[in-house]
C-alpha cells in the first residue's frame, strides 16, 4: 500500500511539473509574438493598425485604396506603408499574423471577388491574402468581409465577449451582418453566408430597387442611405412641416434626420420609428434560424440611440414567435467607431492557428 501511495505521488508530481512546463511554453508562445496587424479595407481608405491582445492599437496608418490601378500595386503600397509600423514594434518577428476585413471577401479562399467599389477587384477575383503573405515573408493572413470582421471584433474585444450565439448588424451605407452560432462565425459552404441586408422586407412592385439587382431588400430601407431615402420620399408625398424642409432634399443624410429628431421634429421621429419597426420585424425572422442571445448594432445610425432601438425592441417582440420573445438583448456596439473596423480585422489574427 505504501509503495502504491509513493507511486501515485510520483505520478502526480510529474503531471504537475509537466503542466507547469506546458504553461510556461504556452505563455512564451503567447508573448513572443504579441501583436497582430489589422486592415480595414474600404472603398476610399485602407486603415492599418498594429494591435495587442488587449485591443490597443499601438501604431496605425492610412493609404488611399482607390489610388491604384491593379491589386499588385495596391499590395506593394500597403506593405511599404506598413514597414515603419512593424519596425516600431520590434520587427516582423513580433507579429503573429494579419487579419483583413474587406468588401466581397471570401474567408475560405482569401480572395476578394468582384467588389463593385474596388477599381482593382470589381471585375475579377483577387487573392489578396496570399499577396500580403508573400510580401510579408509568409506571415499568416486571414480575410473575411467587413461585417464578419465586426462580429469577430465584438466577440474578442466588445460587448459580445463571453457570448456564443449573437448577430451583429452593421448599419452604414449598406447593411452587413455577422452571425455567430455556438461560438463560431457562420461562413456557409462557400464563404458568403450572412447577407442579411439583402433579405427582402418589402415585397411586390412597391419594393425599392436595390444595388444587388433585387427589390425590397432590408438595406434599401434601414441603412443610412435607406433612411435618407425614406425622408426624401415622405417630404415629397406630404406637406407636413419639418426641419428637414430647410435642407436640399438630395443632400439629406441620416445624421440630419437624427439631429431633427433630437429637436423634437415629428416627421424625423416617425422616420426612425418606421426604420426601427422594419429592423425589429427583420430580427424576428432572423431569430427563427439561430435564436441569438443578442442582436448587436454597429454604425452611424446607432447614434440615434432609443429613437431607433426602442422601436426595434417593440417591433421584434410583436413579430417574433412566442418562444423567442423577450429573450435576446438589443445592444449597441461598445467598440469605438474610429477603431472598430481595424480591431475587428485584427481579431481574426488571433484566431489563426500556426
């Protein structure tokens, strides 16, 4: 019996020592490459940041996306702009990987495919992840669309930390979405899952035409451009008084509507109620396929606060199946607008398995 106890002590001691050594190895691995590169690739600007594990952007720079005729010249210019930043944090040996959030980006293939707003990718498929990896000495590079990157950013740095089932909806010029199920981002079999902005919310001939070629898409009504379009239509169809009538109709923005609503303008308030009702109804449909813990909204429209969020919540509960009512949270992103896209892209870098 004594020998058995002695043997057990030896085994447990060995296991504990091994675990400690493994922890030391893991900690060393974590700290030897403490940074990732994030790239928010937009139609106008490409914004880079070198980010640590706490979501601090240590260095950043910007180049004009549209200044380049072809993808090769664009990638060369990006790497040239990155070099001083990389040197400031100790060189490429300190960089774990790179994440890119971009329009029409395919996570599986690392390509940008026929992106209408990128002059060097609008009529072709561009293997941008490989192009960056080749130029950065085989640095691991992951890429996905900007809304998916926002979802990863929320899960890593934002209000979705600790959540396993949620949907991020980006309310910008268009509407993007990132869907997380069981802690994993939903890409679909081809990398293009999650285009919730192009679900049809208004059917029939009265549906607004969308840039995707269909009519009645959620994006046509609830994006920043959609909200401005609602304002123009209502001003034209009615003679109701509104502060918005003081503006050139063609120049009205969602920000103008928000400012008018905050001043008590009834028409502007009703525009946000209409928009929120449509978004809430759409979320009730989305809940049926993933039963999310939260819907997280990001983008300029969220600055309207309860003018938008209150009708979203009310509409959701009036349209959702009873089993889904009053369950999900409706949250506004906690990430700083100026840095959110870069943080979202960088968060992909931590997910890459070397």
